[in-house]
């Protein structure tokens, strides 16, 4: 990469992508499908954090909530309202799945911002599975709920008859691009932000530039906190939109 | 970004081959994108599915029903409290009305008692004044009677003295005392003087 070439000339060393390496937790062997890796570790940390918030935090079942319980209730309320607003009442059946997705992504993104952390959502393998799961389940659900009427999603009846076949082609393409954009948007945002921070941090090795570098890292960090939440929100709301298409395919 | 992905994708193939060897030395691997190291995909996907399954199970079985229950409990409690508050407000209003009525009643009662007392006192006062008046009248009459007696006795005495003095004067002048003439003379002289 360009930064590496540049780094060799000036004596600076940039390894912005090292943070995304998948390594076995124990030893240095090959990464088999079952090997516990740093991905495994951070997936478990994310799951543990979510369970700590949503299960341990609400242990009191208090009418007047503790701080942790109100955060859990806020997360619940926000996601519930999102599902209800976008998909309508009949989408609430799938709320637990969407809540799982949202909590998983937001916790991965946020915990990934901790120093030394591994961001699981920066990997296309992870976001790809998430997006494909949404795509496949929404498509299956659409056909199960509406039968062949689900294909009406691609047949824009409000357009003139001549344009409909062309629009149908465009609609089909855009439908199949959904999982790609859905997954790359999240992974790309996470990866880019973390890599940029790493590059800025690399410049801190030069004493003259280091104050600027630290300021830049701080600013980027603030931005990344925002991005971490927004991307989780975007992923979830898009899932809701796709779900709405499956439940009500009429435009 | 796209070009970056392409370059990375191009290097990914050779990358995959050397992945096993490169796992130990990260510095070498930093030239590519670890995201496109397909040898790690099965591992990531496997653990992701495990994590998501666990999370989904915990959320749908424990966490979300619990939070839903808490929220609906709270909703119920708030609604109940609001209704109770409405009831208490109604009661407070009734109590206030009762209090006002009692106050008004007490006020009229007090007024009545004051009026009754005033009338009674007035009556006693009137009686006392009448009594005092009659006593004063009686005393005045008695005093007048005594004054009259004193005056009459004074007139009689004066007449007696005048007669005696006249009789004596006549006698000392050597006249013969005619009692009847003296009396009539004194009487005629005293008329007007003793009134």
C-alpha cells in the first residue's frame, strides 16, 4: 500500500490494517473454522456486554429503574418504536431478531473503539453474514406471506406500462444489490475509521507533528463514536425497511 | 475505496496461500486487507453464528419479555396512580365543600347566638333602665313631698311668729289685743309675701 512505501522512506511505520488481523488466541497455528481466535474473544465480549446490560441490568425489574435498567429500557424502546414505525404492527413479531441485530452491531462498533480492541463488524465476513441472513429471511418471508404477489414488488403498477419492464429489471438488480450495500456500508465505515485513526496515530512518532496528530486522532475518535452508533442504526432501519417490503410488497 | 478493494482482492489470492505461514508474522500481512483473507471466513462465520444464536435465545427468552413486562407494569402503575390521584382529588374537593358548608353553618349559628345574646342583654338593659327610672321618679316624688311639707311648715311657723310678734307689738303699744283683728291683718300682709 502507498502508506507503507511512504513509511519506509521516512522511517515511519504504518500498519493500519494490522488491527484487523484474525489470529488464534492460543499459539500461532492455522485458523481452522473451530479455532478460538481474537474474533471469537470479541464476539463473546460483545455477547457478554449485551447480556450484562439487558439481563443483569434489568434483574431488579424495578418500577423506578436503576441507571443500567433505564439504558436497557431506552434501547428496547428505541428499537421497538423503530420496528413499529417502519414495518407496522405485524412486523413486531420479528422484533426480537431486529433487536438482536441492533444490539450486536452497536455493541461491536462501540467496544471496537476501545484501545487494543478488535472490531468484529469491520470484517466483511461478519457483516456479510448479517446482511445475507436479513436478505434470505426477508425474501423467504415475502414469498411465504404473499406468495407470488411478492413479485409485485418489482412490477411498478404506478408507472406507465411501457416503462414497467425496464423498471422491473432495475428493481430486481437493486433488490439483489441490497445485501452487498447493506454489508459493505457497515464494514467499510468501521474499517475506514479505524484505519484512518491508526494512520494519524502513526504520525505521532514525529515530535513536531505529534500534537496535530493527537488532536486529529481525538477528533476522529469523536466522529467514530457517532459513526459507530449511526451505522448500527442505519443497518437496523434498513432491515426494517426490507422487512416492510416483504410484509407489504405494494408500493 | 473501490480501487483499494480491488488491489486488496488481487493480493488476496496469494494471501490465502501464505495465510498459514503468515499467521505468525503480522508485519508481512499488513500489506493486504485481512478482511479479504478468505481462510479466516469459516472461523468468523462459525463463531458469529454461535454468538448470534446465543444472543437471540437470551434476548427472546429472557431479556425482552422481562423488559416488556417491566414497561407494561410501569404503564399499569402509572395509570393506576393517575386514577387514584383523580379519585383523591375528587375526595379533596368534596371535603373542601363539606368544610366550607360547615364553616358557613357555624358562622350563621354564631350570628344567631350573638343576635340572641344581644336581644337578651337589650331586654335586661331596658328593664334595668325602667327600674332605675321608676326609682328615680319615686325618690323625686318623695323629695318633693318633703320639700312641700318643709315649705308648709315654714309658712305656718312664719304666720305663727308674725301673729305672736304682732300681738306682742300691739300689747306693748298698750293696745288691747283683738286676736281676730291681728290674725286678719297678718293674713292680709302675708298674702303675697309667703307665696
